[in-house]
């Protein structure tokens, strides 16, 4: 089927979970994150068949150290963390790996290094901001936490939003012009912001992550992607799946790392989002495809809800090919 004609679809706490008097400074050895999604229609495995792996966790603003195990996807992970610290799962905005700081290059997605330490960032101050859209592009890059919260991953220097100093990287976008968008995927949030009329004001309701006193510092624009930001440096990874069992896997290859980074860059360029989970899925789908049409149909089957533009699909196909040939 030609690419241009392909179809598009549109609370109690267990005391044994806490480790008494264990200090962790936020610099544990491990890896940053690579994210993937599995489209197989398999139900979550029973608890006794899940990988028997134990991870250490803290609340990013400060807490005792907890131990968690027996999860197979991000929502279950948030539930385990919430149980450990006597929280409600919706209080968790996102998690970072091996740092308590709001570091957008260390976000937890669908894959965790076996030695990674998990820091949970919970809801802090709520704020309402009025913004005048003086340009078509606001200068925001949006991502989400895999459990219904879209938040700001990057702010472009000199952009419309950069001039609104109360808006920060890591802020969860709760409402746009009074419309609650909790549960809306990041690409839809990016589209809604892009479609706001120029030369008019709009309001955002935001929730910033709770910060410890020593974390209060000048606003960050968000880390820029770097070629040496590895997707994993530990001995192996636990791969979380939206459907199907979690599995322990080898570290990503050089091809996977380069291809995922390039596809993630293309997602930001075309759609205003960054999502290594989505990028890794696209690389996995395109790994064995022989031509762009075959790749496009496979994308529609695996990720039909996104309705990617044809030009974007061509560019992703080219990026995967370049990575295979070592041209990235």
C-alpha cells in the first residue's frame, strides 16, 4: 500500500518496604533510561511470575529509602512507590533515575537499569498563569509520565514561554483555558497548545514538583539531548511493557541508542514532544522492514492512534536506515 494512502486510526504501608537509616545522595551507580512499548495483547502476568527484582526508591524532596518489587508497568510501579510511602498514586508526577533533581534526561520510562535508584517527584505548588501568545510557537516541548500526566520537558531559550518566568521544566499541565487535560497524551496536549490562536491570551493551570529547600535554584530550561547520554550503562535492564510481562534484557546496542535519539529528535521537530518510549517502539517496528511503505503499515498497526504525517514517517525510516549503516 502506498505510504500516502495507508489507513490512519484515528492505603496501608508495609513497614518492611522501608530501609531504616539508609542514606542515598542521589548519585547511585546505574543508567539513564530507554523506553519502549509492546503492542502485544497479553494480560499482565500474575505476581508470582513477575521478575523477582528489588529496586531502591526515595521521594525526590527527601524521605527514607524504600524497597519495591513485583511491578510490570509504570502504573504498577507508581502504585508500589505510593504504598511504600503511604501516598495516593495520583500524587506522583514522574520519576527520575539516579538523581533527585528534575533532570529531564533521567526520566523513568519503560526500561530501568538493574542497578538504578528510583526517585519519585510528587505534586507540589499549584499555580495559574496567563500567557499572551505573541508567536505561533510557544517554545515548549511536552512529554508525559505514562500514567496520564503531561508535563514540560524543555523550554526554548528566548521563546514566548521562556519570558513567563513562573513556568518551569517539570511542571505538570493540568488545565488549558479551564479544560482539564489529565489523561490526555502528550502529543494531543502539544497539538492543543499549537492550535491556540495567535495574538490572544490563554491560561494554564500547572502543578510543579515538590522541592526540598536545597533544590530551590534558578529555573532550568531543561537539558539538551547529548550524544553521550546513554540509554543505559548498567549490567542489564528491566523492560516494562504496557501489555505483557516485564522482562530482563541486555543493554541496548549502539544502533538502538543512536536510532532512538534521532527519532526522538524528529518527534520534537515535527510534533513538539519528546518520548524515548515512543521513539524506541518506532525503531523496534522498523528494524526489519524492507521499505518505507512496509514500515508505514507496521506503524499504523502498532501506533495507529498517532496518525503520523507522511514526511515524518519517511524521515524516521531514513534515520533508522542511517543508524543501521553507521551514518549517525
